[in-house]
C-alpha cells in the first residue's frame, strides 16, 4: 500500500472487542451481545446495521486475537505514514437496548435482503436521543484509549437503510449529533462518510435532504467518499458535496467476484475532470472495492492516479503493463492485452457467471466506460448492479412456456478467444522473471473463455428444450458437465484459484475444534448461500477449484436432469421443486461439509490451458454465445412447452470503503 502511495486506509479490526466492553459497561447482558455479533465472515454488514447474529457469536479468543492484530496493523500503518481511519458510533445497537433504556428512542432497522427476523433488524438508537451521545462518547473514549487515534473516524448511519423521518431539519440534527459525539471526545475529529446512501436510495435522498445532512457540520470536518465515482458519481449532482471535501473513488468490485472487467476509460478521464470543475472540493483518489485478488491491471492503473497530471495513453500504458507484469516483452502478450483493453468508445461485457450463465439484462454502457471485458455498466442516472451468479434456471422466453435462447453482451466475443490464443503464444514468458504472473493471467483468461463456452452450451440446451429435442438436450448437458470438470482442473493448476487455501485460512484462526468448524462454515456460507437460506446467494461467488467441481457442477447437474425428466414425461418443469432439491441436496450440505480440499496446485497450467483452448475455443463466437442480436430476433411461434420460472436475483449488498490516496 505504501509503495503505491496510499496514505489513508480503514483500520476497523478489533472494534468488536471494544464494543464488547462498552456494551457490558452499559449493563447489557452477554446473551444480548452474543445474539448481536455476527460471525467473522459477515462483520462488515453487522457494522453497517444490515444484519445481526448470523453465523455468530464471537468468542473471547477471537476478540483477544483481533485486538492484538489491530495493534500490529496500526503500528505498521503509522510507521509508514498511513493515516488510520477508525470506526465511530453510527447508532446501530443490539435488540437488548430497548429494555436496557426503555425511555430512549429506538426503532428496528428495515429488513435487509429478506433476512429473517432472527438475523435482521438491529435497533437504531435515534441520534437526537441523549443516550446516543452517551454511547458514542463512551465508545470513542474506549477506542482511543486502546488504539490511539489519527483523528479521522467513519460513521454511516443510513447505509442501505432509509431514515424514518425525511424532514431536512431532522437529517441536519442527525448529522450534528453524530459529529458532536466525535468532537466532544476528540476536538480534532473529522467525520468520514461514504456516499452510498445517495446512490442506493437516490429517490429518497433528494438534493435538499442530502444538503441538510452534508452541511450539518462545519466545512472541512466531514470527508465524503464518492464511493463508485467511476460509474455513479454523485459530486456533480450534489454540487461537490456543498463544500465538504470528497475523495474520488473507484469501487469496481462487488463481493470479490472474478471476471475480467473495469471502467478504465472513466478512471483515466473522470478524476481529472472532477478536479478541474469550478469550485471542486476533490482532495484525493481512492479504492473502495469489496474484494481484491482479481483484475490486477485495473488496480495498478487506478493507483497511478495520484501521480498523474493528465490522462494516460492507454495503448502505451497496457503495453508497458504487460512488460512490467511479466518482466520481459513479448509481442503476443502485448497484443493480448490490447484486445482486452478495448478501444475507446466500444462497449464491453464479459459474462462472468459460469455458476449460472444467463441472460444479461439489456442496458447500455455509458460513454467510453469499460475496458477489460467484464462487468455491465448502465447509463448515468440508472441503477448500477453488476451481474451476479444466480442458481440454474431457464429464463422465460416470449413464447408460452418457452425459455430464452439469447444473451446480450456489448463486446466482440471473439476478442476474448483471440486474447486467450495470443497469451498462449507468449509461451517464452514461462521462463521470464514474472512467470508466476504469466501463469496466473493464463489461467484467468482460460477461466473467462470457459465461461463463454458454458454460455454457448447453455444456449444449446435451452434451444433443445424449447424444441423438445431430447437427444440434443442430453448432449448439451453432458458437454456442460465436461466443461465444468475441465474448468475445475485448470483452476487446480494455480493456487490463487483454489478453495482449499481459503478454508484452511479460516480454520487456522480458530482456538478450539468447535470454533474451527464454525469458522469454516462462515467461509463456506459467504461464498455460497450468504445467509441461512440463500438470502443473497452467490453474491460473493468465486470460480475456484473445489467450488466449481463440488458446488456449481452438482447444482447444474440436478437442474439439467430435472429439465430432461420434465421433457421426457411431457409435464411442466416444477421450478419450485428443483429449487428445493438443489438447496437440500447441494447448497446447504456444502456449507456444513468438512471435506478438506487441496491447497497445493497440481498439473502444468500451460499444457492444460492449451488443451482446453483447443477443445472449447470453437464455441467462443458471438453467434454461439449471444445468439440472435437484440432487435433482430424472430418471435418464436407459440407452442405447448414446459414452462420455466425465473428466480429472483439478489439485491445490492452493503459496500464498505477500503483505501484512499490523498495528495
């Protein structure tokens, strides 16, 4: 981080140990505390008031370990000159507060993403209530006594939660109360707030309401993170946050999912335009991704923003990036990256959902936006929700009972296939100083290509289903199963695409055998069901060896078998029954399983990637993957077919700011 010029970052580790002390000092029982804290995999959403208690509680050993870790993190950050942003009280409290302070004003927070009452809706202690100030200042005193301070604190009361009172004067009182709970303990305090509330619930946060909150504290004492400025900037709509300094941030990633994508053109242009605006209060650039370990080119590029006075020449930049990344130059590698970059102005979208290749909702990209193939983007002013893997299902088609036979993408599918071929042609890089990076990128690009091939096979299966062609459906299904096995094999050849290390790391944090089982369950559930019954399932999906072969493949196998059985019997596909069958026999058992997965790679990645390119690349064409172009489809003639029922997609999950760079 320091070598990339990052001089400010969140430091949230260990705060639950402080909250444990605060809650007990206030008189809350340990049972109430235990029912409030989530498990380690879901703490970010506990801290923002979205969930409570799920996959918890937290042990004394966990608190002790996190406290020690936070001291080590802070010591290193301060040694390197990185400002540590500490948490502050936002008003979210355990349910037990209602009986502990019966005369205070508390209200249950809104239900978030269909979580049951047992795990949702902690209480919101009204910031204008005197008890809020008592709790907030007590937490601040305990926090600073334990960890010291660099005088910047993050607090987000309404992250994906709508205020019960929309009057501007009330929202101004809320802002003033939060700020006073900071400065009454630390007179030099600066309140950091993320702008996600303005993005997530724009209809509520009108200009007058946003202005009331933002101007409730003195100018310069609030620091706003424009969280997704590469696609959904708010500094224009909110007039540079009415004078409060803000940081232009690239969010880029939800859930740590994999896929080649990034709005590099926007990142290359918009920060300079934001800084040059009349009256601009922009003071830095930042990264607010939900997960790392993917799309290294995008983050490498974004980290250069603080050092550049003008936008980069992207052709030269990607050429230099390939040379730096591999420690040597090879023309085929250079050409491969140029294909992935995409010329300015082209629309691009690589479908990432091999867990559920599906129809991507039609939506145009904004003016020059995405470069490396990937995440869908929308026109400014429209909701931005990146594609998420969803359970296998047949998307309804326009005909009665028909399933849709096409996908919508905004890039030339063949560019991904050709980039894969060119990177394979750069085989001499296997002996270069950056051979590890070459191996990783080759597996990553192979993973992306196989996803497209899976989408082509899914299209074949849907067409066979619609035309009641039993043999063709069986053949497409068998090919999909073979592709999943091949995908699992190539991912097994590179350690950074394996489930085993993830689960082993979770187990290693445990102090007892019981805690080891609980921590592994946390790690498995976050990747898969993300909740007791899949409330936002697959939100943090990964194409990892072990997860592909042991989870996604069995889900698809059961779905395709049910589709064929319904066709053979001449009855309607019972999507509800299939959904239940997959949950009971695949999804929930996987989260509870204790099978150990390999944590060391196996096989030669180059040889495997070459073999799989030869086998599957013929499927990677626009015609095979996308089907009939939007606007040029023939409406199928109505005919009696087994109906296919869609499954509701997951909704946007909470976003927590990560790192920022100030000049």
